[in-house]
């Protein structure tokens, strides 16, 4: 059996395995990143024209590209519809970017921690992952400059608004500083913003790509967190030098994104109906966030430190007594509670013990307190066993 | 700008450019491979559960996997639902296979001619494309054996039923012989069957994967030619040794295939309603095929040779006086007629002049005769210019 060299780096996804283990209905899961079922909007299909069943353009539906470009311009992203590529969920942006940039040993720059599935695809293609640590308001700028002086990364991948997993939102000052550094060193930016609209305490700052003066860029988003993830409709917007390559890569990957989902997305994007839905979604998640914070204070105050997330779907806990949280999974699942260990969100997991990612959007509020209490007990027991 | 090494092999697709040039309504196009609009079935969405909007499994919807496995077993493919992976159109199978097998310089074995978009993705990943010539009933077996004795291809990619572009359907004897050769040399088979159901003159022979005794295999199909291409729902079925790798590659490519399209496909696969639709589709295309053959006899009898396709969507013409048919494109488009040159269907286009691929499913029958007459005139003019 002769597979490609890259298959030796094809990792099983820990999150997949946890989600599989957490299928039992009695398990309280803080592991995934699913939207709450109750907030999936009712959608209508009756008016969809039959022509949406025919093959479509690799670029995506023209009207949807126009709508997405208009939304992005509203955020300050300088773009035309011709720079918009509709993709099969924003995960596909990462696949296309990996193909565009990464050979074995190609250096890329990432936040530490960063999005698990981005690591998975970038490492599959053989990237050498350089990292810059995140602080509460964005990357450590001194370390970012030091990395840029020492390395020539093919791109930097950032999730500046309510990052998965850390929930960090970059400050205005750090957004400006990051843009200036990337321009100075001529580094391409891939900016991933699935959570921008899920903001609980006020509006989100302009994307970093809108602050660039020279560097190439890819901005990517999705309707998965705001409308329906099952549609698998995301998009990327790219600087004009990159767009033609990304389009050809899209075509060779799957010809085009499904038109049924594109049509449904178009019924919402930019409408008053969508604004209304987003307001309801923010209110709903804010209440869940607040309840989670309350319950965390009760059960985790002596065990961990964390910042209250201003948006997104996750709390990111740092244990006061660091330990490899992957070892907690088995006892947690035995106690019918699931969570996501923090180590896999780093390219060097073994050097980054002691974090937990907890999703607050999907758990039944009636079981929240029970779930966090059980999880805290599992951690206490592990600490006690270690001390003994 | 430092792109990956593979981007140097990222080709623009000639077919895309032709389709763009053929957008003008006055152009009669034989270039694409679109299903006839008139035969897109009316579909109902009213009963789709809202839960289809949530994230789904990377493997695909369980009920759809069961239905696809049952269909495949009906064709003689030995498989369980656990071997079925729903993909975003069967083009994605080729992307996943390229990732699984192809490093720069990896030898793979293809039919000559072969499917354009397969060449595009395999060459993007750096494959060294070895070919075996097609005869009217399948590959030249002596040459196939010679290739297998000389090379160790990572896989062989075959489209044995109404191939795009050549319309070749492998005979029973050649299917058996190919399976025996692949078992003898231990070569993995990727069998692509988008056109199996579009058969005009009787049933299709059992897939080659069902005749293998030892080799690993991937069988891939789609609902794009039988139901609605805009759904972007295809599938692969793989031998158990390959499946786990393909599943992880699927997950890292786009998490999962859109569930809306999967749900719609499930409403049809294996139903009496679908059988009825397929019968209508075959009747409709048979009539178009027959009319096309009739018109070809009138206008091309002295210009080209061809076999009457027993299925699929294309006639494959071989000019009696070979010439680079890519040079015919400009004058053809000037005469408001589009076709697909044969050269790009070969890894070595310049050594394979003189073929045209003509689609018969999509042209308006009222303009068929006019279109073929114009195309024949363009060819005659080119011959005359050459002779002058």
C-alpha cells in the first residue's frame, strides 16, 4: 500500500472521537461547537426556482456574491463581488489556502492556541507551524515582530474576533499594529471570522484586512454560526492577486458549492429578517453565556482562571495547577460529561498543558450546573491523585 | 509572492473558458456536459426536517449511506453502509484520492483519453500520468499488461461505463480481464461511474470493483446526471482498508456534505419515483442521441469517424484528416458554435490531435442541424486553408 507522504501526517481528530463518545443521551457535552437547535431559524423553500438544480458557476451565485461583497464593504473590507468566492463552508477556505501555499516544510504563522481543524489541514500539507502567543487583547506584538524578523511565513492565519478556542477579541490598537507589521514584512493575511456576528457586549471592530495597505489577504466567513451549518455555505474574499488561483483550486476541489444552500443564504443575507434573527441569537447566547459564567464561578473559582467571552461560543479555562487535560477525558466521560482538552489547539500540544475549552451554546440549561459540578469533581480527583 | 510548488501546475480549465465564451444566447453549444433543463425533476422541500440545518456527520447521513450501499450491492459491489462516504459531488472523490495517493512524481495509470477534471486535479498534485489507449470495448489489454509490468502506479483511474469523453463502454470480457490484471499486479482501482444510469440500449455490466478479488478500490458515483447537479451530492464507496483515510481527508476538506442536498437525494434513491424518472430520462436522451446521429451523418460523414454512444452525454469524433482542434475554437465561436477540443483529454495533448467531444443532451433540437452544419463548415474551411 503506497499512500502519499502527507498521509503519514493525517491525524485522527480528537474532537470527532469525543463527539462520538458523547453520543449517549445521558452525556452532558461541553465539547462541540454546535449552534443551539432551538435557534435554528425556520426556512422556506417553496419559492426556490428549479434552475437551482442545474450546474452552477465555480465562483458562486452572482446575486449572493454581490450581497456578500456589500456586507463586507459595510465592515470596511475594500472589495467587489468579483473577489468573492462561495465555498463549501469556511473549512474549505483553509483547504484551498493550504493547496495555494503549503509544501512540505513551508513556514506559516499561527496564533497559539489556534483553530483545531486549521492545524489539521495545514499540518496535513506539511506546514512548519510557527506560533505567536495570544494575550487577552490579541497577539503579543513584540513576539510577533520577532517571529517576522526571523521567519518568512507564507501567510499568517488569524481569528481576531472571538477566537475558537480562546474567545480572544483583538483590540483596535492591536488590529492596527498587526496590519502595520504585516505590511512592513509583506506577509499575506488569512483572517477567519465565523463568530463576528455573535457579539454579546457591543459591535465588533473592523477586520484587519481592511487595515492593510500592501499585503495580500484572504477574508473568510460562513453562515454556519448565524443561519444553518447544514447548508455548508461559506465564502472567502481575496485580494485580486490571489483570487484567480483560489477559483481554479475551488473548481478542481468540487466544481462549485451547492446552489440550494446558496439560494437559501441569499434569502437572508442583508435583510431585515436576518438582522432580527441575529438580534434574537445574540440575546439567547448572552443569557447562556451569563448562566455559564455564574455556574463556573460556583464550581471552578478555585480550579481555573478565565476571561468572560464577549462573543463566540466558548469559555477557555486555564487550570491553576497545570496538567495534561487529555488525561481527564476518560474519567469525565465515565462521569457522563464531555469537554474539549486544550492541548490539541497548539501545534506542540505537550508543551501547552492545562487548558479546557467549554462550549456554552449547546448544553441544556437545566443540566448546566450538574455538568460543571461533575467536571470540576473529575479535575479535583485528578489533582488529588497526583498529590497522593 | 511565494506560492506552493504545485501552483505552477495549476492550469486554467479550457472548458471553463469555452463555456464563458459560449454564454451569448446566439451561440449553439456542444461544449458542456449539462443535463437538459427540461429533464430536471420537480422536487419537494416541504417535508424536510429543520434538523437538516444543523451540523452533520462527516460520513454523510446514515439513511442515505444505507440506501447507497443497498443500490451498490444491487450492482454486485460487495459493501456495507460503513464503507460509504457522501461527498460534495464526485469531483471531490478525485480531490480526496489525489490527497491520499499523489506526491510529486507519483505514477498513476489513466485511460487515454480520460476525464478532463480528473487530469486537472491529479496533475495539480504532481502525478506522473501513464496512459493506456482505449479501444471501442475498453482498454488495449496488451498495452495495459505492458504498463503494469513496467510501472508501479499508485492507482488506476477508469470510467468504464459511457466514458467522458469517448463514450466507450467496457465489454464484459474486458471488465473481467482488467480486474484480473489489477489483482495480479496488486494495483488499486478508482472506478468512476457518473453515467451508468444513462443507458439507451439496455442495462450496464457489473462494475469492475465487483470483480476484484484482492486489490483495494474506490467506487464513485453522483446524483448529478440523474437528479440535480446543483445539489452537489456524490458518494464514494471504498474497500475497508482505504475508508478511514478518506473519511479524515473529507473532514479536513469541508467537514461534511450539505445535508439539504443529502436529504433530497434520499427522497429519490431506490424509489419507484426515481426508477420512473430514470426511464423518462433515458427515453428523452435516446431521442436526442438518435437525432444527433442523424444530423452527424448528414454533415460529418466525410469529415470524421465515430461510434454511436450507447449511453452518457457525448459523441467523440475522430477527424479523418487530423489537426489540432484547439485551433478550430476561435473560428467556431465566431460562427456562433461551441464544441470541446479533444486534445485536453490527454496528458500529452500535442501528441493527440484530431478529436472533438460533442454534447448531445443540452442543445435545442430545433437548432441542432444548423449548429452541426456550421461546425462542419468551420472544419472544412480549416482543411481548405491547410491545403492551400
